[in-house]
C-alpha cells in the first residue's frame, strides 16, 4: 500500500513538471505597466486638482496672530502668482489679503483703495526684511498685540465692532505701510519670496529720493512741478498776447469791421495791453 502511494505521488510530480507553462508575452506585460502608470498619473492629477480647489476656497482665518499672518501671506503670494499667470483671480486674492487689515484708520471714501495699496506695501516690506517662520508666531487667540520681530508691523486683537475678537494688522501699520516700504525699497527680495506684486509709481522711479520730502503735505518735487507750470503758463500767456497784438494790427488796416470783431471775440482781453496803431479806427 505504501509503495502504491509513493508511485501515485511520483506520477503527480512528473505530470506537474511536464505540464506546459503559461508565458506572458512581453508586450502584454509592458501594456499592463503603461496602463498602471497612466492610472497613477491620472489619480495624481485628480488629487492635485482637488487639493488646489480646496486651497482656493480656504477661509481667511484671523483667529490668532499666526492665522492672520499665514492668511495674509498666502493671499498675497497667490495674488502675485495670478498677476504673473494672468488667470483673472488677482483681485479676489488681494481682497482676501485686505480682510487681514484693520482699515478703521482710513477714510470711508478711499478705504478700499487704501487697503489694497497697504497690503501690497506690507507684503513688499516683509519679503525684503524677514522670512516668516510661522512656528515663532503666537497661536493664541487671547493675545492683545503682537509685533513682527525687528519691525513696527503689528497685529492686534479687535475689542469692538463687527469683527471684535479677530486678530488684524493694526490701523497704524496700515497707515504707515507706504512709509515702511520707502525705507526698504532699495533692498532686494529675499530668496523664495514674491514681493507685493506691484511696480513702483513713476515718480518713485524717476524722482530722486532727496525730493520725496514734504512741506505742508506736498512733496518737494510737486512744489517744483507747480512752480514750473506757473512759469510756463506765464510765458505762454505772453506769447499768445504778442501774436494777438500782431493779428490786431493786421485787421485794423482793413476797411471791414467784422474781422476786428472776430479777433476781439477770439483773443479778447489778452491784447488789451497793446497800444493802438497810429490812425487806427478804434482802440484795442
């Protein structure tokens, strides 16, 4: 009996060894690998799209100084990227950044524009002086005031109004944002930063820094421009009066009077200083 069992086992082993092996063609294996890679890539794209969509709709959190700084920097970076890609979302991102600012120090008429400009100036300043380490920013909703190290840029907790309890950049920080920028505008952007996404006004590019001071709230270069315009106006007035006098002298010599009336109507009092010509029919 035992020998019979051993004989049957040997037959089974032999049958297994002689059975034809199923070989997967190399082409089929490569196609399967390609399909798997394509599926993985498609899944990665879908996950990236979902992540991007979630980021687009992420709330502007202003519960703590850390939340406010993170929301502001994120919105401004996206604003700059939108400007670079021209995807039409730049204004929406800038509006998110403005929501991190306390605009009570700005007038109602120009509050929106002041907020937009302040956000750009602040981002341009921060990206020139410090790399933000969010772990070093307090994550405490009860903190009354926090100041960015080495600067006068501060975030404080509102105690009244519709946004009471939120942590926003202070009204003084917003008001002085342009002054901060003027102090550091010559500095380069730090590595990995994008800046505020704006070009300096033409006067800041062309006018020397020595002419940016102010007298009675008007910059030196503006006073010079006013004086220049007044001088040019006086010169033009004298030129017009001179040519008006010449035209008057020509019309006086004609026999008709309608041309004199026409000249009087067109140039009127600008020639009233000129003396009348000898033998003229009327006084100028």
